[in-house]
């Protein structure tokens, strides 16, 4: 199986379906803008709810050096539970928006993008087939969002476990008085071991859930069947999928480095521009970056589809039966017979 050919097929598939790329980009931008708006609204509402006295406002002006941090601590004192609730609301809202946008985008993009790689013919009733595929993609995306929240909670649990197990009481006059410090060896040991387990498990499950929608569209399978097929084909074609992921990962790193260099090199020019033109330029550069990122993401999915198509063809190939005819004693061998000269 030729991995460069699969990568080229992925780029060609995206270029041949520009409407699919536009739909993917529109869904991604809609989800990002909605999540950003929710985050900004929550931030402004949190800042508006903070009690700021006249003394705090005077200290925040910086007229008395060294008291600004004390004013900030006094303002934020007691607002921790409110901040945690806002972070939870913003996270859940952003996850729901991402789930809706990604499910809608994948339902509209994947059938047209992977239609040329499907070996299994479509059903005659396209409406029922499309509805079934959309439901499967929504469930798979919901599982992926749930996995993200579970991973974050597991990481927080690992931090709490490391902090609790690394406590060392501070003895002062033969009394601890509740004071304690932390042993860095125990803390980082627990963090690396259990954090590595969480990272490995979440990475494998996320990889299967990322590949499952491709199989669900190409094979018209359900949630369990697509997840099972993703686990099987990921182990069977690990070299091909790893090569595609490494190539696209390297391209993403080069893109990020190029955007960072451009912004850093033009920093002095951006500062001199007017306010509106400055932000317009920054948004334009970020739009180009996001567009190239989406293009690489769709081309990687199309390359996966090409690998899956090859795998289906390989598994369905049945070699022709080879029959051996036994030569009897005295029977002339066809390879040893002299050539027959044509009649003049």
C-alpha cells in the first residue's frame, strides 16, 4: 500500500469538493464564534459582579507601588466558587456548540468527500440512509465530547491525588498545627504514572472515535460496529495511518511556525496601524490559518478513506484457484514440444 498516494488522494479529494470544504469551514467558524461569545459574556459578567471599593480603585491606579496585587486579591476574595461555576457553564456550553456544529458539518461533508472511496453501494432509499448516518455521526461526536470532559475530570483527579499523597507535615515545636509541604518526588511520580495512563487511554479512545465516523459513512454501519471496525483496522493498518498522521502533523507544525513568524515580523507594523485596520489584519491572518488547518484536517480524513478502501479491496480479493494437471508417463510436456511452424 502506497502511503504517498493516499496522501495525494486526500488533497485531490478536498480540491474536487470545494463545497464540502466551505461547509466544514463554516461549521467550524460558527462553533468557534459562538464559544468565544459565550466566554466573553461570562468574563464580563464575572468582572461586573466583583465588588470594587473606592480604596481598591485607588490602589489599582498604581499610585502606591506594591499595593496593586493586594487590591486584586481583595477584589477576588470569595469569588472562587462563582468563577468555578462560570467555568463549568462556559465549558458545557462550548462543548454543546462544538458537538452540534461538528455533527452537522460531518453529516454534510463526509458523504460527499468519501463518496468516491465507498466500495459498498448506497442504499436505494437515500433519505433513510442519510438520516441513519446523521444519527450515527451525532452519537459518535457526543461520545467524543464526553471523552474530552471525562479526560479533563480524570486529569483534575490525578492532580488532587498527587497533591494529597505528597503532603509532608511541618513539625514546629513537636506540633504540626495543620501546616504541611509537598514532596516533589512523590508529587511528580504520581502525576507521571497516573497522568500517563489517562493520556494513553484517552488518546487511543479518541483516535478510534475520530476514525469511526469515516467507517460509519463508508460502510453504513452503526456506532458499535464502526467503533469495532475502527479498532480492528487501526491495528491492521497502523503503518499507513501513522504515516498519514505524521505527515499532516508536520504540515500543521510548519503552518503554525510560519504564522508565528509572520506575526512576529510584522509586529512593529501592526502597532503603527489604526485600531480597526490592525484587528482586521489580525483576523485576516487568523482566517487564513484556520482555513489551512481545516483543509489539512479534511485531506487527512480523505486519506484515511483511501486506506480503508484499499483494505476493503484487499480483504474482498479472492485469488484464482490454481489447478495442477498430473502428467502421465509418456505424455508429451507442452513446454518441451517443438514450436509449430506455420504452413507456407
